[in-house]
C-alpha cells in the first residue's frame, strides 16, 4: 500500500513478470498461476492504467530466480522521502530486494535509506496509511522487531502507528484499502472488526463488504478521483461508484492466483 500522501502519487515502480511465475507462492487467494501470457497481459494493462491516469511508470527487469519478484510492494516502505528497506517475511523473497534498493538509492540518495537488522521481519504489504495515521499488521510476514523499527521511523516523523493483529487466513493488512474519500472498504466476517482500527480521524469511516468480495477490497485510489479495482466484485464496484469515484476495472485473475493484489504490484515514490 502506498505510504505517500494521495497527492504525491506521481511516480510508480513496478517489475516485470518472470518466466518462473508459475512457481510463485500461493496459499491464500489462489493455487498458483496457470497462464503466463495472460498474467503478462494483465500486468501490462495494470501499468497502462496507471500511465493513462497521468503517472510515470518505471518497470524494472525481472529475475527468473525469484518467481514472486513482481510483487514489489513488500520490498520497500517510503514515507516523506525516507526509505525503509525491510527484511521480507518469506525467506524465498529476501533476495528480490537489491535491484529495488539500488533504484531507490539513486532516486533518494544513500542518506535517506534505512535497512532493518537481521532480527526483523516485515512485508510492505502489512502497512496502511490513512492521512497522518499509520497501521501495521502483525502477521506471519511481519514481526515485533520489524514493527519496532517502523514505529521509530513513523513516530520520528510525527505520525501515529497502530498495530493490528492479522488473523491467520489473511496474508497482509492491505487486504483492506482506503479510498480517495478516506473510506475504508473491507469485509468483517473472519477477518477484522471496526474495533481493530480504533477511533478513526474525523471524516473517515469503514464500509463493510460481503466476505466473498474480500479480494476486491484491495484498491488503488488516485487524486483525480479514479480508483483501480479488480474485476468481478460487484458490491465493491457499486460502493466505489456511490462514493463518487471513477472505477478503473482491472482483470487480476492470474495475479490473484499467486496471492497478489493491486497494491502488491507497485511502489509509489
């Protein structure tokens, strides 16, 4: 999930799909990709949708040694020009990071880059920003040591960090997404409750979707009123339209097959 402000979403970092994508991890939403050409077509449409919305999209070369390398969101956390490079929660994904770290160092300078220590574990997909309020999911991919490092960064910049314990059936906190209207859409049954988020800032609210549409609750909102949403989730789509937003519908079937969602595919910087 983007940790930049809505109005700062101007540039996007993505990564091409490897030939080995069929070996990507799959334990939550899917059972593994089955159609590599379709996956690449869907990824291309995703990047094109961001370009059409006026964003600059940079696509790094892929790495066939790392089937999950297209899911760049987990590899870097960017807040107010500071870059935190976590240690990804799954061992197979740790070595995906160097090209992303190199690119971001070129963009920001080495003095803005912070590395986590070896005791830490964190996926960028476990972080959610709502204005000046941050949430982090304590999950199978993010531990307390990683959260402590993130807290130091977030609170040092003058923001608040809240920790949410993720249920075992949820991979990341970014299964929930805030819209450009600061409305959170999510499904309650078996996942999270309103109490898990605590008192939200004035003007923010949670809209609950059906359990079967949990995947569709991961969206990408832009400051032009557009919002990227996965195809096939009619209640989510109706909710977004009711908020006065313009949905851009993306076929995500082969991305979902590897437990990936819309936010997983990009880093806003």
